């Protein structure tokens, strides 16, 4: 009798499962790359398998030591980071970290970054030849060394070239992560779509800096860093709104999400799933709290699935 009651209760629960560019997620909450490590860093707080997916630490073709310190500082309603993609390299990730995530049932997005089209393509090929990665998130806020250091993600032509190169090397879903440091985010999104992207991740951090008035020097060792946290949420919402209206691709949206209401705002401007980053540093249980917050809202409003509210705030 108890089992029968449990089944009935489960059947009455709203569905929060979503599909992001062909990747099935049991809930729409994704841990953003660079904020959740490889999942094991949060052991004792939350099982990474509770989340819809984990986008692992940004990975490059070769190991990188990262930028000189200081690499993180707090700002009003957010933080600046200039880690510099410190990581052990793609081969170490695939060999040493991926199996552990797979054994725990985590849906894994591999976040890749490179300094040339060839580096991105090579990593995509290596990932495609392995098993256990559900999709490839492309960090295109990286300097193209063959184009004088101009970021891939700020030029539609370069976006097209690098996404197309990755698309040709893998059958996995390809998800470029768009930079907000552009004048026309829709043009960038369209270029990614034309090159064969399956979904879009947006937004990456905004460029910023901080000054230590005592030492009269920039706080960060690299001078500039990426601004994240609640301070950027209005910018992220605006960009997701714009892209959802003009581009027919599912969106993994994030920027300053620290509770369930924030996540719902992004879904209402078109997001299929949401990514959480800086908020995890404030609350390691954030992913679980957001799932519960979304479910609570759905029950209170008689919603059966997230499709009923996706994009409702978009004209």
C-alpha cells in the first residue's frame, strides 16, 4: 500500500526534466565550469549526481599553471576571478577525473578552451574517442594567437570557424559559451548556430578590474578579471532574452543565480536549463535549493512541466 501511494505521489510531481541540445537532464540545474571543480571538491555537501549536469573545470590541450596571484577578489554583489585556466590538460582529465564522475552517475559536460582553432578541434577529437562525456561546452572567450590575440568569441567569423571545426570532429552535442563582452550578442549566437552548435551557453563573465588604494595597484595579478555573481544578472537576462527571440537553439543560461526565483527568471526569458557558479561559493547546497525552489513554484502555480513557463516573458 505504501509503495502504491509513493507511486501516485511521484506521478503527481511536476516534471523538471529537460533536454539541452540532445542531452537529457533530470533537472535544469547545471554546475558552471570553474566553480565546481570535478565534483569531488564538494563531497560532504552535495552529490554532484543530484544536479542536471556538471560542466567540469575548463580544460586545455596541454597543462596550464594559470595566472600569477592574486587571482580572486570580492566586489560589490559579485567577484572577480583571473584563474587563467589552471588545469592538468585534456589527457589527464579523460584518464584520471572522468571515470570517477561517470561512476557516480554524473552527466558530464567537458568545457574546452584553446588558443587556436586546431587546439579546439584536437580536444574535440580526443573527447569524441573517449566515453562518458555527454556534451562539449566551448569556452570561446579565449585569445586566438593566430589572430593577434583577439578573442574568438567577440567576432562572428571566428565563432563560426571554431565551432565548425569542433562540430566536424565530434558527434557529441556542441555548446559554445558566449562572451558578453560584445556589441551584438545575437550576431555571435547566429554564427554559432550556422556553424552547427546544438545549444548555447550564456553568459561568460564580464571583464572588470579592482584597485587596491593602499598599494595603489590593481588587485589582480593579471590586472583584469571576469566579473560574476548577482551584479551581472540583469545583463545576462537581457542577453538571453535577445538571443531566445532571434535564435532557435536551446539555452543554458546563467549569471548571478543564487536562488530558485533567479532561475525561474531565466527560464521565463527562454532558458532551457540554468547554470550556477559564484552562488555555489556562498551556498554549497545551492543546486539542491534551486531544484526545490523551482518545484515549489510549479506546485503553487499548478504547473506540470517547465515548457509551460519557458519564454513566457518574451514578447
